[in-house]
């Protein structure tokens, strides 16, 4: 963990907010939603009917909680490589879901998670059971979506001073297309309102839970890591094990994360809190090897139809889905309430 960067402000933020009611319940809801999305909408890769059905389900859930849900369509064409043939361009229209509470014009904390799963992109993919219609994507990324829904529910009826906006992206698996389209769609004024992006991606299979900041924003200004430091502090106070990238591989600086929908936000100068579970001490120490459990071949479940599903994950890691769902929901629920509903006279950092 990095030294705390905003000690006085942080101390102010850590006081005065009561522990939320029923964190157990929110965690269980997150786990149920993860399992439902993975089991009911496998093969929800961008542009498919299954992705459309998943989007409708998610939009309905958020609408019922009282959010106004906008569907943002974007071009998410991608290339498919076949041996001995030209690369094929696969046309695909992606849909992002943007959920807001009515009203609100001040600072925004944005919670993002991609709901799409990996398509088949190479001739070899199908043979190696990578991507496609059978991929449940429980870890990547029904897990992030489940937590986002539970947080949305937890905050739906709370009086908040600042807006918490939920954006469920598509097209992550074909080059972060949905999150890029979303950031590009924000006018300068609207972009300036977004004071933090929290990205949830792959929370289950990895040995360890991590909170990172965005590499570009913290290298320009270390204070942009405020939410990472707050999340680590909240986790520590609640005896939840969490850490940040130790920086063992010089390509990936300590305290920062990468390789998901946080990137377009980080590039736009928006502070990021990236939440993931993996193991930055294994393999190339680049965060790609999630675990040393022998039941997960090669140490990763990403994109594998025969691994990234409940039957395997529950067998190899019994209880993990519910445990992580509870831990992440508890830390982030507390963090969001502190940021969006600061106690009287105490502004959150940078807000
Ligand atoms: Zn993912």
C-alpha cells in the first residue's frame, strides 16, 4: 500500500459516516446477480442477440430501482483472424447502459463494469474453448456487473449530495470500445463533472483483491489516487484483505492498474479506482496470472468457456463468489457513501 496522500482530508472522510445497514444482504444480492447474468446470458459478446437480451435485463433491473436508464449505441466492429484468409471485419453495434437518478448537476462518481463477454476472434479460439456462445463469463465480468447492481440498489433510495452514476459497458472485449465511446460522448463540461471512475472487472478467480489508481492520472498528480487509498483504508478497518499492484514488473507502476475500461477515463484525466482480483506476484508479474490454484489450468479463467463458470469456480474455490461479492460491495458501498454524501462541512477530496 502506498503512503496516504491526502491525510488530513482522508481523515475527515473516514469520520462520521455510519456503517451501512445490512452489508450482508447487499453482498448476497451481488452474488445472485453475478450468477444470474452468467447462467442466463452466456455468450453475451458485443453485437449478439444474447448481449441485447442481457442489456434489456440489466436496464429493467436498474429502472425498477428508480434509475433513468439511457441506451447508448456505438460502433463496435472488430476484426476476426482466420489462418490463410484476410482478416475479416465483423460489424457489431454495441449498447452501453447509463443509469442516473433524476436531477443532479454537481460532481459525479461513476461506477462502471462491462457486461459483454469475449467473442471468438481467432480461428483457434473455438478449438481452445476461448470465447463465443458458451462462455458464461462469471468472473469476467458478471462479477463486476453483479457488484454494480448491488451498489445501485444500496444507494437508490439514499439521499446523496453528489450523483452516483452507473454505466454498464459493452465492447470491452474487443478493445474497450464501449467505454471509449462513452468518454468521447461527454462534452467538456460533463466530463469535468466526473470526479472519479470506479471500474469493476474480474473479481472472483484471482487470489487477491486489488484496488489501483489510473497510471496516467497519478503520474500527473499523485492526489488522483485518493479513492484507491480510501478503499484500502476502509478494507483494512473492516479486516478485509486487499492490496494494490506492488509494481514488481516495471511496465506496470506500483499502485496502478490497467487493461480494462478504466483506460479511456485515465487518458481523459479522470481519477480512477480500478477494482480487480488477480495475483500480481505470479507469472510475468503483469497481473495476467490470477491464481496458483491447480484447479485453474494455466492460472487464469479469462475467456475460457470450460473454466469461467459457476460449476468450475464453485468447485475449485468454494464460497469465493459470495465472499468476494460481500467484501467488494461492503468496501465500495462505504466508499461511495462517503464520497457522495460527505458529512456536514467535510468535502470529499477534490470534490
Ligand atoms: Zn473483463
